[in-house]
């Protein structure tokens, strides 16, 4: 079968619909978020837009078609994420909780668990949110080691009782402090690191918010540090078996890891647009627009090539993830690491192209650098988590350097 990188008519429609929604709602939201100093207040500004997005079926677009959603292709997901993240990456991250929190449900859940846990996210109204509660304030990169996961789940009859502190995941507190609609909790049960799903009825009144983080970029994300107090979850909410949590957690972050390449593309594309307009219209006192200087043009040329390369890598990675192809973990890791670090370099180069004008807070380019700086450290930091996963892959007996590309 021929491989084509042209968008199909359906994908062109998806791009137009996503772009239309972003232009109508996300630009204004991003401006309002920028102007609001309080982290909780500015996160809550997103709720009406969130409800509109749910009403138009976009949340279902994050849920795989075989379990009742509308997501069927990795490239579709990439198109949708890029269009929205170009205007408001924080909005997409807030909405994309089910992408990570439900991944282990799809992988290890019983049919009954899948149906029950997915149901809130197939709604046509409201603002359902999900959180993948993996990170802890004392560190998460070593969560698989005996001291790495401190949140405990103690069996008590038909329930587990969960206690501990969690951090960083969007919407750990939910919109109102009583928790998200669903929280997948990485915790230590008697059989080892395990995943338990808490529903809102288990969380209400059991979450103490210690702090809402004030982020330098992605400022609309509601990321917090919380304490879970005696959260009683039925044993029927254990995903897979006790001790399966390490593998399930690692796997859960592959789709979101691949998508980070696209978040980086969105930041680069916006920064490129600003720098390109500047270069073609500003003379800075000289006789010609600065794009006529070869050094300036070279920065644009190098940036554009790297944007195109990361976009293709991330499309490839998301395609493999959605198709559950064996190459998915490696490609997702490259999209995450290469994509996020290229994003920082490219946006920084474009800032340098603009020069001192870029350093005025009212000039829009540095905001994209703040976003880009997040991508190497979120969704598993590149040093502590993602390159360690690549190291594990490379150490696997029989690993073939050509396999991920299909060229073996
Ligand atoms: C907007 C946003 C959204 C987020 N969403 C979520 C989410 O949905 N769910 C969630 O659980 N978390 C989330 N996070 C947190 C994020 O996933 C982090 O990547 C995660 O907590 C791991 O951070 P870390 O690797 O820096 O870990 P840490 O354990 O804090 O490690 C810190 C650093 O120590 C070094 N290090 C530690 N151990 C090793 C090692 N073994 N080898 C080499 N170096 C090491 C590395 O340099 C590493 O970067 C989010 C964060 C933000 C800002």
C-alpha cells in the first residue's frame, strides 16, 4: 500500500473545525488567563470553554473508537492537538487528562471497568476531568524503586484505604476541590506498585489542597500539590493485579509523550510566525527588512526545517501509538525527547532573531519560550524518566536499531 503524507478530506475538515474552535474561543481565553494572577481563578476561566468543547464532541475525540469514543487515528489526534495548542496549550493539557488516566484502564481493565470508567467522558455536556496521579512532591522518576512511591493502599475488607501526597497532575483537585471525575492513583499496595481508580464519590471531602502551583508557562493548567486522606476505593477498582502498576504507568505515558512533540511544534510554529513577520517587515533602522541579512534568513531556514522534522516524527509516533504497533514506545520517546528539546532551541533562536524587542513582556514571543521550556520536564522529565526508558530499550537483548523505522 502506498504511504501518503497528504491530509485526507476528512482530516482537512477536522483541521478546519479545530482551527475554527480555537480562533473563536481559545485566543480570548489565553488572553484572559495571561491577565489573571491567581492560579485557581485563571484555571477556572477555562470551564465555560471546556463545556463548549464537550458539547461539540471534542472530548470524545480523545477516547478510542473501540470503547465508544471518536479517536481512531494518531494523525487526526496530532492535527487537533496542534491547532488547539497553537492558541492555548494549557487548555489542551487540562482537557487531555483522560488520555493518560484512562490508558491503563484500556490496557488492564475488565470490560465492566472499561465501561464504568469511560462513561463520564462520553458525555455531551458538562466538564468532566480526569487525573493521572503518578507524581509525588518528593519525586517521581524513581517511582518503581522500593522508596519511590510513598502513597499507600492498605486493604480493608472489600476496600483499599489510600493515603499520601500527589502533585503536578492537572485537575488533582477537580474544579471545586472535591476531586476530578476520575483519578488513577499510583500507589503502593501489599503486592507492590499498583493502580487504583478513585471515582468522585470516593474523593469528595478526602482531598486537602496544599498549594496550587503558579506556573511560569502553561498558566491555565490547574496543577496542585494535594494530600489524600483515607480515600476508600473498592477492591473492584484495582486495575490488573497488585504489582502491575509500574508497567501500566510507563505505558500510560506513551501516548501523551508522543503528543509532546506536537505541543512543541505548536510553540515553534507560533514563534516562527511572529519572527517571520518581524523579519519581513522590520528594517531596524537599516535600508532593508532584516530578512535580507543572510544570518537572519538562516535562522528562519533552520527553524522551519526542524519544525517540519518534529511534526513528521510526532505524527509517526502518534500513529504507532494509536495502532498499538511494537515501535510505539521507542517512537513516542523520540517524539518526546527530540521534540521537546528542539522546541526550546528553535523558539530560543527565534527570540534571538527578533532581538531586544522580544524581551518586552507585551511582545508575544517569549510566552512561547515559557511553554517550550515545560515540555522537556513534563510528562516524565527527559533526564530522569524518558532517556532512562530509552536506556532500558537499548539494553533489551535483541533490540534492533532499524526496527522502529520499519527498515529492519
Ligand atoms: C503542566 C504539567 C502537567 C503535568 N501532568 C502530570 C500528570 O498528568 N500526572 C503526573 O503524575 N504528573 C504530571 N506532571 C509532572 C511531570 O510528569 C513530571 O515529569 C514528573 O513528575 C517527573 O518529574 P521528574 O522526572 O523531574 O522527577 P523527579 O523525581 O522530581 O526528578 C528530578 C530530576 O532528578 C534527576 N533524576 C532523578 N532520578 C533520576 C534517575 N534515576 N536517573 C537520572 N536522573 C534522575 C533528573 O534530572 C530529574 O529531572 C505535570 C507537570 C506539569 C508542569
